[in-house]
């Protein structure tokens, strides 16, 4: 399989970015929910520091991924009704928007609560906004709402992928998998 997309399938760069981000996002949502349920204290700070570092990693991957998406055109979609085509486009671009909005809202939230964001203790990132309690609470709501949007889109996206695979049997799932269609 080549690095670049072909008219039949996604290339290994797009596939690697897709599945790596799926993996990181899954862990990220789990760790965020766990941290959210913890009492304030050292353990929570440690977990949140990891949450922030992984979140910033996702932001960097989003930049790379969007750039690659603009350079390497995706394979044309298989034949399907127009409404499904529009829904898939909206879902995919919604995902790209969330890959930026989620980490940026988290980063702004941390700055607003006067916690500097570090990337695995290796680099300290600049504060995006000045400390501000009200803004912090607002951004907490925004962050949580965006997580809800991510989960809703992911459910829709996976349902669509499984429909293509098992009902339409149009080979769409294979386009994003490293193995060849049978
Ligand atoms: C990249 C994708 C990200 C996802 C999917 C994500 C997901 C989550 C989730 C699910 C929660 C728990 C919210 C709740 O249920 O109330 C949370 C909380 C939080 N996230 Fe993120 N997050 C991301 C990125 C970031 C980044 C980059 C930062 C900061 C640099 C960050 C900072 C926080 C903070 C401070 C909390 C609040 C935890 C608490 O005080 O209870 N997040 N996040
Ligand atoms: C939160 C998790 C996920 C996110 C954020 C996500 C995001 C995306 C995005 C943005 C695309 C469009 C790629 C492009 O052309 O630029 C895509 C395509 C695709 N995704 Fe996901 N995805 C997720 C989970 C999954 C899962 C779990 C599956 C498998 C059931 C899956 C299967 C696919 C397939 C088959 C395609 C290619 C569709 C086509 O051939 O046009 N995705 N995904």
C-alpha cells in the first residue's frame, strides 16, 4: 500500500493518522471523565497534566492531518444517495473542526484557571487568555458540550461505516483499513 490515497482507497499516511487519532481520542475522553470525577488533589493534577499533554498532541496531529487532507485528495465516495453524501461530508468536516476546537477550548480553560499548560513536562506553552473565573466556567461548559458533539458524531460515523460494510457491502470500510478487500 502506498503512502498516498488512490482512487480506490486511503493511503497509509491518512490511515495511520485516522486510527492513531481514534485511539488517542478514546483514551482522552476516558481520562477526562475519570479526572472530572476525582476529588481535587495531587492525583487529579497528575492525571489532568497527562490529559493536557495528550490533548495538545491531538491538536498537533490535527494540524498535520488537515494539511495532509488538503494535499492528498481522498478517494471519491462510492455511489450513494445525495443526502448520505452530504451527511458524510458534514460529519467529516465536523470532526476536523472538533479536532481543533476541543484541545483549544481545554487549553483556554487551563489558561483561564491560571494553570500553565505543559507538553509532557518538556515544553511550557503560552497562556491563551488571562486568568478569569467566569471565563473558566464558561469554557468548562464549552469543552463538555464539544465532547458530547464528538461522541454523537462518532456514533453516527460508526453506524454509517457498519451500514456500508454489512448492508450496502460496497467495500467502504476496507478503504480505511490496511488489508485488501477480499
Ligand atoms: C483533544 C481532545 C480532548 C478531549 C476529547 C477532551 C475530553 C475531556 C473530557 C471528556 C473531560 C471531562 C468533562 C466532563 O465530563 O465534565 C475533559 C475535562 C477537562 N479537559 Fe479535556 N479534552 C481534550 C483536550 C484537552 C486539552 C488540550 C486540555 C488542556 C490543555 C484539556 C483540559 C481539560 C480540563 C482542565 C478539564 C477539566 C477537568 C476537571 O476539572 O474536572 N482538555 N476533557
Ligand atoms: C472518534 C473517532 C473517529 C473520528 C474522529 C473519525 C474521523 C474520520 C474522518 C475525519 C474521516 C474522513 C477522512 C478524510 O477523507 O479526510 C474518516 C473516514 C473514515 N472513518 Fe473514521 N473516525 C472515527 C472513528 C472511526 C471508526 C471507529 C471507524 C470504523 C468503524 C471509522 C471508519 C472510517 C472509514 C471507513 C472512513 C472512510 C470513509 C470513506 O471511504 O470515505 N472511523 N473518519
